[in-house]
C-alpha cells in the first residue's frame, strides 16, 4: 500500500485542528458568560449568579485546559508537516500567529490561574477583572487566528519574490477581504455553541428540579441570548456567503453543487455530487432560487464548477454536505429558540417536559455546526493552502515519508481518543452533580454570609478529595 | 522602512530571552513533575502539584511564543529545524498533553488518580527528554539542501542527542528541586534538597561531558573555544560554571531558601551561553547564519512594534501573578 505523506498530513491536521476547535468553540463563549456572571453577582449580590459562576468555572477549567494542551500542538504542525508552507508564507503569517500569543495566550493563562486559584488572594474587583481579561484573551485569540486563516483564504497585500511571499501592506493582510465576515460569523458561532450548551444544561437542571432557581436562570439567559444571536448568525452567514461568491467562486460552486454556471441558477436542496461525471445524481433543486439567495437578484450570475479546471476544484461532496449540515442545524436552532420564546411568553417554559428534553438533545448542536462550517470553509479552500496561489501538495515537508506521518497520526488518534472521552465525562459529572452552592456560600432563604469572598474560595463539598 | 538598520540583533536577543524564559520557567515545573514521582505520600503530592498549578499554563505559553517567534524572526530556520526533529516534537507534544491535563484530571477523576499521577510524572520526564534530544540534534546540525531539511526523520536520534536528552532531565529536575525548596518547608523541603543533590551530580557529569564532547566532534567548536585569544576571553564561562556548581551544592546542604533555585538558574544561563558561543552566528548550524535566515525587514519591524509594547506588559503581569501566589504553598489554595 502506498502511503502518501501529503494526504496523511492533511488527515493529521484535520484530526488535531478538528478536535482542538471544539474547545475554543465552547470556551470563547463560556469565558464571556463567566465574566458576565461574575459581573452580575458583583452588581446584584444574588447568590444564583455566584453558584452559576462557580459551577461553570469548574467546567471551564477542564475544557480550557484541554484547549491549551491541544492548542500547543497546532503551531508545531506548521513546522513538522507543512515546512514548505512555513518557508514560503512565514514572512506573512508568522507575525499574526505571534501576536496571537502575545495578546491572548499569556493573558488567558495568567489570569485563568488567578480566576481559579486566586479568590482568597486578590480583592474581589481584581477577581472580576481577571474573569474579563480571560474573556478578552479568548476573543483576541480568535481575532488573530482568523486573520491568519482569512489571509490564506483571500490573500492580499503581498508580493511574491523568488516563489516566496513578502508583506507589502500589513493592514490589508490583517483585514483581508474575507476576514470581517469570517470573524463575525465564527465568533457568533462560538457564542451560539456555548449558549446551546447552557440551554441544554439549564433544561436538564430544571427537569431534575433540584436546583430549580439556577436551572431557570440558565434557561432564560440562554434563550434570550439565542433569540438575538441565532437570527444574527444566519444573517452573518448569508453575508459571509456573498463574500465567498465574490472572492472564492470555486468554493462557492462546490458548496452549491453547481456544475453549470450562468444567470438564474437553481438552488440545489439535496443531491449526490459526482465529480467524475461532473453532475449531480438524484438531485432535488428549485429553479432560479440559487441566484436569488446567492446574489440577492433573480438573474444574478454565479460561476459553476465547470468554469474551473478539474485540478482546481475542491472535493465537492464533502463541502456540499458539510454546508448542508451546518445550514440545517442553523434552521433547527431557529425553530428551537422560537418554540422556547413562545413557551416562555405563555409561562409554560419550565413545565413543558418535551421541550426541556429537546433542549437537552440540542446541547451539542452548536459543536456539530462549528465542525461542519469549518469543514466547509477549509475543505472548500482545497486544493490550495493559500487560495489560488500555493497548492497543498507543494506545502508539505519534503523530508517526511508516508510511514512517518502514519505513526504520528496514529499516536495523535490514540491520545485524543483517551483525553476527549475522559474530559467529556468529567464535565458531564459536574452537570450531573448540579450547580450546588458551596457549603458556606448558601445564603438562600435569607441572610448574607459574612464575607462572600471568603465563602467563594471555600472548596465545593462535592468535589473529589 | 529603513533597510540600512538591521533588526536581526534585536530579534536574536528577544528570541534568546523568550527561549530562555521558557527553559527556566517550564523547566522548573517539568522538573517538579519528574520529582513528583518520588514524593513520599499523597499529601506531599498534593502540595507539590499545588505549588505549580496556578502558573504552569503561563510557563508553557513561552513554548508557543518560542516556536512562533522562531517562525517569525527566522522562518527558514523554523522550516528546516522543526521537520528535522519530527519525532522528538511529537513525543514532546503528546507528553505535554498528558502532563497538562493531569493537573485537572487528577483531582476530578479520582477513580483513575494513579493513572494521572503517572501521566503527570512520565509526561514531564518525556517532555524534558524530548527537548534535550531537540537541543542535542540542533547542536549537531541537520542535512540541508536549499531551504529544506532533506535528511531522515530518525536522524536526530544519535548517542549525543540521547545523552543531552537525559542531561536536560537532570537539569530540569534540579530547577524543580530548587523551586520546591522555595515553596515547601519541613521534611518535604529536606526531601527536595536530598533529591536536588542527586540531580546536581547528574548535571555536573552532563555539563562536563557535553563541554568535552562538542569540541571533540566539531572542529569549529574546538577552534572557537581553544584558539588564542578566545581561550583566555572565554575562560570565565567554565570557571563561573564550576563556581556555581560548588555554590549550588553548598546551598542545597545549608538552610538557604532561594539560593538552590537561583544557582540552578545560573547554571542554565552559563550552559545556554556556552551553546550560544559554540554556535554563533549560526541559527541552522553549517547552513544559515542569523542574518541569512532572518525574516523580511517589514515582518521584523511590524512584529517588533507590538512586541516592544506587549512583552514588558506580559512580564509585568506574569510577575504580578507570581507575587499573588508567593510564599510557601498552602494546602487550602489550589485544587481540592
């Protein structure tokens, strides 16, 4: 059997980045949520915010720790497996990655330590600032890594000398054409992902009835948040799509499964794209609607896959289905949120058991949508690492043999298959135990504890000793 | 953009400081991780882990900055060195995963505590070993054609690099022992001092061996150290190193609290300096000098602006977090 180092390196990158992205997808939103809870508690002194902050902080610590260790893997992949890309594009992408480290990683790491362990040691205001700084760090990280990715998708502001890229205009490089849309769509996706987890956990907590106050607050906070962000996310997705049509027409054609371009193109609902035959099998499509939503005009012009040589087309079926999974989940989310708002307006939210169960099943929807969306944009960029300019095949390290990469890939698979189930089961265990107030910080039923901050720092009784 | 002014010396300095901070900071907490394996009991293990729990993540971040900094300042060096040490890097990353997760998982996953205890210790040891192998193979140099590494992925495992791997384990463990002397008291501190002495013996052998081996295998390095007048100018390096070893031994045996850690840091500074002197001005030994491997002027300038602002800020708040968690490690702060 012939082992292709390029193909295996792509699999390895997909494996490590795919698992890694799940964690920022969750922790970016959760960091902001915890900062919100800490702020709400500081303002209102309502114990429910304190209990929730402590509860989510435990889950955050696990997911963030996993995000850190799987994140350290990522920059090294550029060197170990994609050294030619590093050499050719290093002058442009490296400062963006370095700025991510300088503005985000140190901030997150240092103030997470203070957030987790410093309640007794720093004043309460500083503890809140630490929560805010961790959240700022996660957003800053998103900014720079998506700037890097966006430049690879829609490269501008460079010149090529001797086959290598050199910077000409840093502002253009950072704010490349797809960047504002990608940043907004991705960060919003992360927030929605977290909110669905909070919604699901809230629904479970309410359904169990043990920590009713905490469950109700989670349910309502998540629903109100999603009522704004799910429609916003769909709008942002549409704008991102228009941007892709303009700057990456071959990717858009793959997303749509559109072989023959032109004016007034149909919208493909579902089909099996056949790359060899250059057509879709068993297709259900609506005439002319494709042009309408892609260009916002009935006779808008859209390029088809046949407008591009076969060696410049992405694997159509993967992109086509990944996109449909993402959009399908988006619509499902919209329906869940709408139903929740109706139930809340009628005052039946906490008693409608089928709906609470539905929310529980929807806990991981955001995670699946993020993976599907990431697959759409990354596989859709193929066969390029730098869109239209540098091929993935020319990016791989020349020294690697297929068996080298097979060994490393298998090891990454083995390790991730240990740590992810363990991490998930530990987080589920916290959910199962519920947002129990700590022993001293339980002023429910009247009275304030002498010093809430002292109480905050005391260990939760249910955690393993 | 002023093409006349070279930023390479500045970037060399920043990267050197960044890598050294990584070695010093993650060095001591990897060392603590290795010593953890020999801890007398549960309570000791809890204290040892709590002594680094709030800061290890920040320490490890210097590794990211080191790797990305190398890519930013000397992209071709990154593109040659990293694939050349493919397997040591893989080993280091997987080890760091287990070790980093052990902090949380050990406390949360009580049923498998023993597994995560071992994961923490073995992960720390393997990461240290892998970094030592990377260092050793870097000193020996790589097979390069044009701008790419063309050797095999196992070339980096030589007798020398395996030796430097073991040597770095002793070095990190010595730093870790110094840290534990600062952070603990009573019998646990005595225990740390005793282990520190054993590590120092290992470090002394390793330093002596590497100092004699490198000039022996590489005539350039021999010329650098032993030709006149270098031999006189550079004589302080081995002399100060020897003095530091003596001072470290003494401070491990008397009651000084900070001296063992500081002297161990001093030993790392001297070893670092020794390697820098041997290799200067190459960043890819035999093929690329620092100037030749440097990123474009615009890249260096663009990143320098932010770095000069951000790095002091980072050092400031990192220092502040060490201040917050100063003093002897308390059993009531940390994981429970």
